[in-house]
């Protein structure tokens, strides 16, 4: 019997870790992609990728990921996001990198608190 696909944990790690690109078809389907994604320079475009959602300057996560780690355009998200397989190798890698980043940030924060407390 075929194993059921692992469920998404909705942790948002994939939306903070890997570059996210969208196509003209994605932008046609979802007006917020059209409005908020960065249009790639003509020489960087491919048939599939014409816009960049992440990373963007000053953004630490995809601009469509809310504070509760939910995609705010989920039904009309880019094809690349729809194709992303929960539990697959990229998902596992995204969670690993995300945990490492958070661990590092947590350590920095604890370190800076200590520094602030010192005279
Ligand atoms: S990293 Fe994996 S588990 Fe987390 S939101 Fe993305 S697909 Fe789901
Ligand atoms: S569009 Fe949605 S699913 Fe895709 S990276 Fe952004 S928040 Fe995640």
C-alpha cells in the first residue's frame, strides 16, 4: 500500500528559506503577486520565472506569510509553492535551516540582553 503523503506542519520554514519566484500566469491569477513581487530584469527572466517574491530588500520572509506562519494567498499562491512537497527533502532542509537561524538569533538576543545588563 502506498504511504500517505506527510501533512504540512504549517511552520512557514519554506517561505523564509528558499528564494521564491513566480510566473506571469501566477501574477495573472493573483493580483497581489502582480502588485508586490519584484519584476525580474529582462535578462534574468525565464519562460517560467518573471517575478521574485523572496528574498526582497528588508524582508525576512515571503511578504505573503503572516505572523501566524500562514500564507495569505494560499488558494492562489505561485505554482512553485503549490508544487512544494511537505515532508520532501527541500521541506526537511528548509526546517533544518530555519531552526538553525532561529537558534542563532535566540543566542544573539540572549547575548545582547546580557551585554545590555553589563556596566
Ligand atoms: S517547511 Fe514543510 S512543513 Fe513547513 S510549511 Fe513548508 S512544506 Fe509545510
Ligand atoms: S506565496 Fe505563500 S506559500 Fe509561497 S512562499 Fe509566500 S507565503 Fe509561502
